């Protein structure tokens, strides 16, 4: 079954089918949230929240467009609520200080030191910029789908991603000691 067919079945009352979507997307959602929060427990909680919201808002699913865009819109809204309810920056800084083993999560990152530097650089971006990069590069979403999630135009997303990459590069080079700014 396609994602749309599964969600239409869920919308029609076959709630058990949500487990199919969970199996397909829980890791992708976890990685999305973990790259935003760097907090394993919060990421797991946010994934659960997305699936509760999928069930709760199942009647709003129209079956138009790409299912993952609708799902990540719900994830985005859940993350925004999470940010409002918690002092995220305090949590992120605390978690970063207590991380003792850094897991290699991407083929792009050559080693643990590079990953640690990248995490530090990502944390220096504001939440909105970090989310755009995660959706674009880690979730491999198209700009038009991201625009639907964050409620702006495709052109705005392209511009913001381009500027954020430049900003991230400057931060990364500064903290790696390669460039003094």
C-alpha cells in the first residue's frame, strides 16, 4: 500500500494501519528531531507525538500532494510546540556538555571530530535555519515541500538555505580553527 492509501484507511477508521506508517517513518522522524534537539529522549517523545497527531488530525488528511510533506508539517508544528513549552537552548547546551560518545550518523562526516564540530556549528544556527538544513539535506526534501511545511515561498526557502549554508560554513571554519573571523 502507498502512504496515501494507508493514511486514507487510517482516516476511515482503520487506526491500526498507523503502524505501517510508523515502521516506514519513525527513524526518519527521529533523525529529524535529533538533529534539531540533539536530545535522544526529546526526539523519541516528539516522534510519538507526531503519530498521535496523525491519528488525532486524520480527518484533515485530504490525500493531495506528497504524504511526507503533510507528515513533516505535523512534525514541524509539534517541534514548534515543544520549543514553546521548554527552554530548548538550555537543554541543548546541557546535553551537548554531557555527550561522551558521539555516534557517526552520516556518510558525509569523516570522523567523530568532524561530527562534533558540525554539531557545534549547527547549534549556533537559529532553530529555523537548522530546521531548513535538516529538511533539505538530511530528509532530502524538495524546496517546494519545505515551503509548504514552513509556510513560505519556494524562492524564499532556496534563498534561506543558501544563506544558511554560507553561515554554517563560516561558523564551522571558525570553530575548527581554520579561519579566524
